[in-house]
C-alpha cells in the first residue's frame, strides 16, 4: 500500500509574446472606451447591437430610453470631452502619485470641473437638474481612473498581467491520481 500525499502545485510562466503583441499594455492604457462612454452618457444614449437579415451584427447608438434628452448640447459635449482628455489619457494612467497628491488632485479636479460646467451652464444648455448628475458622475469616474496611479501600482501590475498562472490541486501521489474535473479515478 502506497502512502498518499496531497500536493498543491502552482506554476508561473512568463509569456514574452505579450510584449510582442502589446495586447495587454494596449488594453490597460486605452482610454478611448472611457471617453466613448462619457460621450454616450452626456448624449443620454447607449450602444445596442442590431442583427440584420443576414445575421450580421453591428453596433447602433440609441437613446437610453424613449424621449431621452442629452444632458448637454453638442458644444458642451465637445467642451467637456476636450477638458476631460487632459485627465483621461494614456500618459496619466502611467503616473505615480502618493496618496496625498492623489487626494489633492481629485479635490482640484472636482472644483475645476464643477466651475467649468457652472460657467458654461447656459452656453452648453445644462439644466440645473443635470448639473449635479454630470459633475458627480464625472468626478467619481476620475476618482476611480486616477486611483490607478497611486503608489505606482498600475505599472507594478503590468508585470502581473504578463505572467500566466496555472494551478493544479488534489494531485495524489502513491496509489493513483485523482482528477477533480473528471470526478476521481484513483485507487
């Protein structure tokens, strides 16, 4: 009779192809999706998928609900997105802020964005009911986005993104092997 021993094995491997394709870095640094979501939010629209008679899928932009009105006019959308692009960009994702600097940045961002929207309230056709919604939503998004730069954690995580991890559990030595996925099978 063999003595059975449970072993948890963990294997880390580095895939150099991640550097060659740039897929990992591109996904982490891309801000176009974020800017697109902000634009849709300001337009009170969303992306829907339409399938034509040939089964071909395509994205279409539709109102978030029937009769939905934009939160700001076209000039306002462009002005807000232009101003926000100084914060939501690939360079800022790679920053390195200490916690105090981050908190100061967010407070200044909040104040500046609120003032810009209030200053342009009439020119951008922002209703007072929408003002708070716009400012709070965008500031909260900035809070989350810029937090990636605290203590250089974003750059540190790049290496972790490029490491593949494989775990094998319940490997039994001695009287056979139990494979939990297949429902057992050892002695």
